[in-house]
């Protein structure tokens, strides 16, 4: 019996800013963004969208397909929390009408949280083979306007159903991990925007991948050529090439060529390149992008996955794509969403960025924007009120 990802679904906002627009406004050559960091567009949530509505919208297709039965664990990983006490998973649990006989929690460790959730869920379903777990990763990446982090903003959510009869990917038992107390990226509770020492963070990311990889390799006996494709946490997509290069070097392989990058990485970068960073969801958005775009049939192929959360926690693990996986993907839904987004002007971007949810405890309704199937309807007495938008 092998646990793993039974279904996977992705959601992001219906609004985006082209980084050419940002580059022009900030007086920067847009190729710094398009080529230098590998980002073209960033998704921005309108005022009536938040991590709860995005997570529920990501999960909705899964619930429509398989129903709610036996979902006994809901984990929502985020670093964009909306409440210091109540778990965001409980709002999603309510919106989706999930069974009351259920554990629902929120997890945090920067962008790594969803991996902790996935590994916990896999171990848990192996002990409870009839039960299923819903793992949600939902985030809004925000940095100060005009800061180096600004072009690496974005938002998105991924929902994964975990079971002992996974139709998408079984998870290998071997993994390598690395924890270290560093200050590369953080967000004190009184700030809405993250603080990041971007270059230091990139260095830590690239050194911890080797620590995690070495343990993965010792435990599994595998090398890089045993992995048909690799998916990485993507604060910006260019980092995947740097990470893959490091892994190749650690395995004593020649430096990867453009053709290697094209084969091993490119399909996993397509969504992230046009949504920006989605923190906890980013690695799984990349996996979804790979599964949705791969021209080759990945059935029975092993995929390497690297999860990184600043602070920091790193993990290298792998999984095997299941035969017939293609018929269980939500590719059309994902492409319809991303191909029909509304482009923002620079002024609209700054207006949305500067919008702050009311904090006075009054009764506020939110103006309707284009959202997924759920929206934040208003805030009353400091309570968020959600509704179905269609
Ligand atoms: N054409 C092509 N490439 C260009 C260019 C141009 N006109 N101008 C610059 N570049 C390249 C640079 O050479 C550099 O590439 P390299 O890293 O391979 O050397 C890249 O673009 C970025 O330029 P740089 O000057 O380093 O950018 P920056 O100081 O603005 O910072 C980040 C870039 C990624 C560090 C910054 O956006 C950041 O901090 N982002 C947040 C990252 C994050 O969230 N980390 C934490 C979680 S993992």
C-alpha cells in the first residue's frame, strides 16, 4: 500500500500585471524580469479574494469529482494567515461542506508548510487506509512597492487529495531534510509585506538543496538520472536552473545544457512564470504545470521534488507518476482560468496592492470582482463573511 496524491487542482486570481508594465514604471529593462529572474506576469488577488477563497476554489473541482466522503483531515498551509487563532482550514471546511468528523488545522513554515502537510497526510492515510486527507496550500506573496522583491509577487492555491489509492502520484518513503535557524525571509505579525534578503535567501536555498539531496541520495541510492523530471520551489522560475545545476554538480555530472533544462524543467515552470510566487503552493503549482503540459507520457516515471521554506526548512523527496494519470487532471480548467485573466494597468495594480481590509469592526461589504466560485462578501464585527459567487 502506497500513499500519495490522488487528485491535484490549482487556482489563481483572475487578475495579473505584466512585468513589462512594472519594468516601465520602475525604469528597469524588462528583460531583467523576463530573462534574469524568469518571470513574465504576476497574479494579484482583488479585495474580495483571500487565502480562504483561493483554497476553496482550488479544492472545488476535487469535491465535485469525488465527493466529500471519508475526508477526515484538512490541512491548510499558508504564510498569509488571516487570523492568529482560527485555522483558515475551518473556513474552507465550512464553504466546501466537509464532514464534521474531521481534523482541520493550519500549518506554517514559510513556503515549506504544504510539504509538511503532504508528508503528515501520507503517513496518516497509511494508518487509516479508508480515510482521505485534503491538503491545501494558499498564499499571496507581497513585498514593499519598489523593493527588489516586488517583481516576485504573485498568488495561488493548490489542493491535493491524499489517499492510499493515488491516481496521480505515489510518494516514495525516502526523503532528505535540513533545518537551520536563518533570517533570509520573514514577516513579523505587524507587517502585511514580507522582508527578504533575496541574495542571501537564494544562497541558503542553493546550499540547503545539497544537504537535503545528500540525505535523499544516501537513503534511496538514487542519483539525478533516476529522476525523469524535477520540480522545485519557485520564488522565481530562474532559480530552478540554478538548483538543477547544483544537483548535477553534486552528482559529478557535466553542467546541464539548454536541452537538459528544456527536458527536465521547462514544463514545470509554465504556470509559475505567469502567476508569480505562490509561496506554499509554488512547488505544487510547478508539479501541476508539469503534469498538465508534459508532451511525454510520464506514467511510471519518477519525479524529484524540492521544497524550501525560508527560516529555513528544506526537503528533497520524490514520487512516481501513476499510469492513467492524465485522465484525472484538471488541465482544461487551469488553462481556461489562466487564458482568460484580466490584465491590470499599473495604477490598478497599485490601487489593489494598497487596498487594506477594514480594521474598524464595522459592517463592510466587498465590491464584487472576478473571483472563483467563492468570494469574501464582507467583514462585520471583525469576522470575515464568505459566500458562493456562483
Ligand atoms: N537582462 C537579462 N538579465 C538581467 C538583466 C537584463 N537586462 N538585468 C539583470 N539581469 C539578471 C542578473 O544578472 C541576475 O541574474 P543572476 O542572478 O543569474 O546573476 C538577475 O537578473 C537578477 O538581477 P539582480 O540584480 O540580482 O536583481 P535584484 O537585486 O533586483 O534581486 C531577487 C533579485 C530575486 C534577489 C529579488 O527579486 C528578491 O529578493 N526576490 C524575493 C525572493 C524570495 O522571495 N526569496 C525567499 C523565498 S525562497
